[in-house]
């Protein structure tokens, strides 16, 4: 009886193993994902579906050659993360992000946007 | 890695629920079922002594599994290997600056307090204080769970709903092993007054169970509103179908509980030892049902909530997004 109970409890835990886990998915961005903007944007801002942990969420922007060009001042405000940009030359830029949601789940991704003159 | 993380969380939550549920049973079900003037060595004392031993082990398992969980999460959250994280500032950052770490630290203090309570004496371990501490121990993970991450009043409501859900699960499923222990002890003892105690305990457990289950279902519905999002998602998504299965199981468990406790409990109270055996067996069946429910919850946990499935589809074209360290099913783009 005692052993059955113990086994039941381990299994019960195994089931409770992760009461649903919601990841922070990218909801929308500015500049919009895949868009072309006229003129150089002042910053890149990302909105997520969950609140982020500032300690381990990152954001960077690269130019077409793969060189990092953002100002390195990425900051998290609740469910958004943003980083400032210098004046950008026309071309394609890649935004790379890593988001740690408050419920400990990591998502990461990238997208591009174009700067037109 | 995912399987190890899931198993660690499994052991952790299972044992945490048991600690809380056991104190609930001892304080709110068993103790009031004693009759004044019962002699020493009487079955309830035996039950509570055994329960205390089980809970001490459960607490130890809970603490050890929490440490393993931390060791697994630090590299996942920070992207740094564990050795580097411990040598550098990262471990401290996790414990101080993330909700996961803060909750774990607070619960470590609660575990220490509970341990002192268990070790202190055969009488005082199930008290209002330990009930409060164990309740906080079980409920705090809601601050770093799926319900967290919302904002404002809505965010606070989601967390509160999840806390109610955790406490209700603990008070019902976590207390079931206590009931099984009480019934099997009474059956072996066989004396009339022991069965009287068992009958009264079962009745009290039923009342407590009805309240817990109501709270469990209500808070479960509340949680689902945020995670499923629409009626159609219940049928359209894997998550939704699993949820429906879970609810069907809970309904079956409740039917079992109702039938057996209205029929068998009065007979136990009147001194029927065979009824006690049937009741013990059925309580164990209910526990198994609870395990099955939680098994579904486990799968639910690694399934993208229905509400968010649309985000994955929406952004797979324009934005390549991946979820590190999760199952291949979640990778796309």
C-alpha cells in the first residue's frame, strides 16, 4: 500500500511536470517585420505576448554584412524590449532577439527590415 | 534534457502538494475527527505519526528536486554553462533578478521553517502556522508560472487564479494519501471507535473535497480562458482536446467520490470494517485518477497553449523564431 502510494506520487509529479508553459512570442515590432521604412528609424522595439525578464533578454541589430550596428542600450520594459539605433544607411538590417519570459521559457528569433532613402 | 527537467518538476510539485495536503489532512480532517477522552496509542495518533514521517520525506524530496531544478534552469535561462554561472555573477542574478529565482529563494526559507516544525515535536507539526507556510510554499510558484507575465489588474487576477488552483489541488489530491492512510490503519485496527474516527474523518474529507474541487474547477476555467482563448480552440487544438480529456477525468473522479462516500462512509462510521477496506481502495483509485489527470497536465505543459498557437503560425513566415531546448515539434522557420 505504502509503495503504491509512493509510486502514485512520483507519477503525479511526473504529470504535474509543467503546468502549462506559455512562452513569450513576438507579437509585433517596430519597424514592422519584413517592412521597408523610409528614413532611418531611431530605435527597434519589440512587443511580446508575455512579460520579459530584463536580466536575460537581449536585442541586437546587424547590417547586411553581419556587423552589429545598434547602440547596445537594449532595455526591457514589461513586455517590450527596445534598442536605440544610430543613423542607418539604406539597406537591409537583421534584428536578432532572445526573450526570457517570466515563466522561465526562452524564445529567440530574427527578422529583417529595409531602410529606403 | 526536456525529459529530465519535466521529471524534476514532476517530483518537485508532487512532493510539494503532498506536504501541504498532508498538513491539511492532519489539521482539518484527522484532528477534529478525534473524540475527547480517547486514550494514547489510539489510531489517529498512529495515523498522524505516520503521516508526519511521510511528509518529512516529501519535504526533503521537494527541496532536493528544487535544487536540481535550479541547476537545470540556470544554463537554460542564461545561456551559460552551469560551472561558469556559479563561478560568475549569473547564479546570483538568477536568484535575485528573476521571478523564478526570487520565488525559489522565498520557498527555501519556508521549507526551512516547515522542517523545523516537523522536527520540533510529535504534536505541533500540523498547526495553523505550518498550514500557512505550506500554503505559501505551494502557491508561490504561480508567480513564475504560465499565469505570470500578464500586466496590471488582469495579470494579478491570472496569478491569483493560478494560486487558488494550486492550493485546491493540494487540499484535495494532496490530502488523499492521508485519507488512504487513515482508512487502512482503521481497517487493520478494526475496533469500533477506530472505525468511528475513520467515518468522521471521511465525512470531513468529503466536505473539504467538495470545496476544494469547486475551487479547482472554477480556477481551472479561469486559467483556461487565458490559455485556450476560444470555444473552437477546445476542438481545434491538441491543447484543447487534452483539456477536455482532463475535465472528463475529473468528472469521473467526482462521481466515484460521491457514490462511494455517501454509500460507504456511513457504514464505516457504524463499525463496518469491510466498508473501510472498500473505501480505502476507492480512495486509492481516486488518487490514481488524480495521477492520470496530472499526467494530462504534464503533456499540456509541454504543449503550446492554444491561445498562442496562432502566434507561431503567424510569425513563421516573416520572422524565424525558434524555441530552444524544446521538442522538435515546436521548431519551425
